[in-house]
């Protein structure tokens, strides 16, 4: 989204990058979950609520990463290789439109 992206690591030959916009989402999700935990589990200190919120955000993003790796793994035989998992839906849409094959080839096994 912001164009600022950090390459974190490669997994099964797929480069994994984080866009700067995801940091904002992590902060908002951490804050939202910390507030929810504060309401549901009174009596803890602020650091415990924030760490539980951050843990929830990390687990949430790990699930997204696994989901997107599933797409990358399934897309490989169909030659829908984007070169990287994209962290913004608008970039993914543009990349998909640029790489898609004719409809008859899209539904056939390679």
C-alpha cells in the first residue's frame, strides 16, 4: 500500500515480504484485542493485556501467511506465479490481471 516493503525471509522458494501498512494493522489489532482482553479479564496489568493482544495479532498474521502460502502452492502448477506473496489486495488484483491466462486454460490442469 505504501510501497515500503521489507523482505523477511524465503519459504519454499517464495519470498515473504511485509508492507509498511501491515504495521499499522498490527498496532490497531493489538490495541483492539488488548482492550477486549481488559474487559473480559479484569485485574491484570497493562503489559499483560498488550502482550496478549500482540500475541493474538501475531497468530492472526501467521494464519494469513499460511493461507496465502496455500494459494501460492496450489497456483504453481497453473503457472500463476507472481514472484512473491503480495500484502495488499490492490497489488494482488493488478498482478493477477496481468498474469491470467485465457478462460479455457484457466480451468484445465497444466
